[in-house]
């Protein structure tokens, strides 16, 4: 029904063309063919009639089958636009949903995660700076702990050093290059720990002017009746502390220049090794009290800081100039006549001890012996000093 009505319309449209005429006849034929027989018969008939009939038949079938296609043809652009719009909308929705979904998930998980992770991170870093802060205060007390060893040197006790012990019963042990302190106290109560040589020991001839030392013992020469044992091996005692010898040479040079009197520093009156000092102690004049010598580990001759000076051509070894001026060179008279009970040693006007210029001046001004000065510097009561 609709086909008939449409056909004239389509015919009327194509009436202006030559093909329309052919298509007309074709229409009637195909119309007969269609109505009268099946598709196959009309096709066979058309195939016989000629190509044109077949073609027109195909066209007609196209026309009939393609209302939708025609609709598509007419509104193809519109449809495509709509489809594209729908597609775009669809994609847009999907993308939006995915974005919103992932955005919600990410913020959700991200918020929880990021809030947790950052909180955990700042938390974990914050303890990290905490130890840093804790380590900084630890480093602060560590310098305070460094002063802790300082108290070890801080309780510096005048008269003491690592080579001195207060244990008078301790037997000295082997050891060389033991420590020298210019204020070290070596006496009856302060004993040397070692039997070997101290540090900074040099030979007299390396420092002293040739006129200022002798290989003989002037004391023995002057009073040969005393029968002292003279050490013949020079290198065992021909020595002294280098710094002390430099100042001794300066002092002797000044004395010689001012008085014209020669002096001698006995080699046995300089440094003494342990064996020599022990022999002196064993051969001491036991009638003297206090004795004029001390045990092998109680003599400061073993430090190389003490020297016996002999003024030649002075009869009784007059050391007045040295007693009055020695402090200018860092020396003190070690065993004054009025300090025998404190030093435990008889008066020796020849024995001078190097202590350094500052202490020597102070000792000279105070009128102390070395034991008194050490006790004074340590803040001790001088009345408690042991006496002999
Ligand atoms: Zn002496």
C-alpha cells in the first residue's frame, strides 16, 4: 500500500531523467514480478530481459528497503552529530565518573593514606630530629665529660708527676725517659718510681762551657780522707737536664765575669744514675744525722735538675753569690741550713736545684725551702710537714 503511493512520488521525482522512463517500465515489470511471483522468478525473468531490468529491480529494492537508509542519508549528518554527541557525552560521563570515582577514592584513600603517611612521616622524622636534639645535648655534656678528664690534670699537685710516688716502701722498677717536672719533689717522702734515666738528659759538655765542669770530684780532691767512690764511667753520670744546664751555664758565666773566679760543676754532682746514688747511700757517713745523702730513689740528683757547684780558689767553697742570685736563673738553694728538719738533709751550700724562674723568685722571696713551697702551693698547712 504504501509502496504504490510512494512509487509515483519517486517516479515524479525522476520523470525528468531518461533513466526514469526505463525505471518506469522496470517498475511495472518488477511490480508484476513482485506481485505475481517470488523473488527468484522475477530475478530469472529480469536476468533474461537484460541488465537494465535487473539493475532497475535492484534499485527498486534499494528504494524499498532503504527508508531507513534514506532517512539516514537525509539526516546522516544530524544523526552522526547526535551519535557523536552521545558518544562524547558517554565518554564524558565515563571519564567524569572515573575521575570522580578515582578522585574520591584517591582523596579517600589518599586522605587517609596521605594523612596517615605524612603524619607517620612527620612523626617518624620528628623522632629523628628528637634524637638529633637529644644527640646535641649529648654532645653538650660530652665537652662537659671532656672536662671530667680535666679534673685529672686539674688536681695538679705541686711536687708530683707521673714518675713520683708517695709510697716510700715501693721498690723502683725499670723504666727510661720518665717524666720530668721542674717542680717535682724528690725526697724521703716522694720517691722516684724508676731505675732508668729521665727524659731530656744531655751530657754536660754539650751545654756547659768547658771551664765549668770537671771529670774529677773537687770534694774528693779537697778531702781525700772521705774516700768517696769515684765513678769512672763518664757516660753514666756526666749528664743533666738540658734546660737546667742552659740556665746553669748562664749563671756560671755571669759569676765568672763578675768575680773572675773559676767554678766547677762536678760530674758526680750532676745527674746520677740509680746504681751510683745507691752506692753513695750505702757508703754514707752514718755518723751524720740527718745524713748528707739519700737512698737511690730519693735523690733529686737522679732527675738531672740538681747540681753541686764548686767555687775554686774560695777555700771553703763560698757559694754566697750563687745563693743570693741563683733565683734569677731559675735555681734555688735546695738544702738551706735552717731547713734541715724539713728537708731531712744537712746543709749543702753547693747543691742548687733548677725549678724555673717564676718559682725560684717566689721561693727566694718567701724564704721557703722546696718542701714548704710545694705545701704552700697545694694549700696545705706547713705545720703538717713531716720533720726529720
Ligand atoms: Zn748534691
